[in-house]
């Protein structure tokens, strides 16, 4: 935060369980209510990106709640276009399980807005995936999930490397212009947690 400006950083959800309280404490609220200028909320992906930033800069691994302030500070700077200022975020807490690091690593690109996560319908026929890759115009496929749905259409869940939000929107427009049915799930937390593992398949009626 800058001198003279105090911003409270908050995040909803159990990923940053150290800050996932149902209600702010009475005494904490009394102390803060007249001393902050605003609230910044951040996503799980943005926290994951902040954990990576902290590691890149300090070679230390913060827990999600510990990286919360850095995620909020990055968003504060991006929103306001701040330059040539001294900014401070408190990085605290390293209570993280090793097996959670893979999940964090998977989410950092989305947090930096460098990955689009899409649900796309393509024809269930030979060469469809190759044509789809050509439509991506040299963008890398970072994730691909597919299971058979029916004889006519295939439903895929795909991660695609993009340069920015503007590049993601341009990709969506181009794919739809080529006739693909596309659902943008880049900011859909439920999709990234669960739908990627449930793509396409159908049970037989007699099961």
C-alpha cells in the first residue's frame, strides 16, 4: 500500500483457508473501519500467480493466505496504472502441503491472464482436432480433455496459451466466426475444479 492510502485485501473461498472467516472479528472491524480506503478481492488463480511471483523473487513458498496481499497489490497496480511509487504488501505464512503445489502450478497461467480455458464442440470425425489446432493460429494447447459423447459431436475442454485478455477475446471471436460452439470458462471456478474431469462421456441407459 502507498503512504496515505490503505486498502484491505480480501478473498472468498477455502483455498486461502487462513483468511476464509465467516465474519470479521468485532475488534478487528472496529480498528479497521475508519482506516481503510477500499477493498480488493482476488481469485484463486490470482493468488496462485502471486505464490509463483513470491517464489521467483525470494525462493520462498507462501501459503495461499500468505500470498493474498501480493495478489491484491498486483491487482491494485493493474487497475490504477501506478508507476514510480513505493508499494508494500506483507507476505506471511508458509503453511502449505507439498501435494498442493501441483494444483497451484496449474493455475498460475490463468492468474496471469495467459491461459484461456474453453469448452468447445467439434465434429466427431477424423481430422477435426487437427483443424481445430490450425484455427488456434500458433497458440499452444496447454490442456486437452476429451471423451466420446455421440457419433456426431465431440465435447472438449481445452486450455490455450494467450498473450492477454484481449488476445483471449480475439480468439473467442475467431473460433465462433469459424463455426465452433465455444463456452469461455476461464473465470469459472467450478469448471476448473470439476468439469475438466467430467468432459464428454455418457453412461449407457441400462446402467
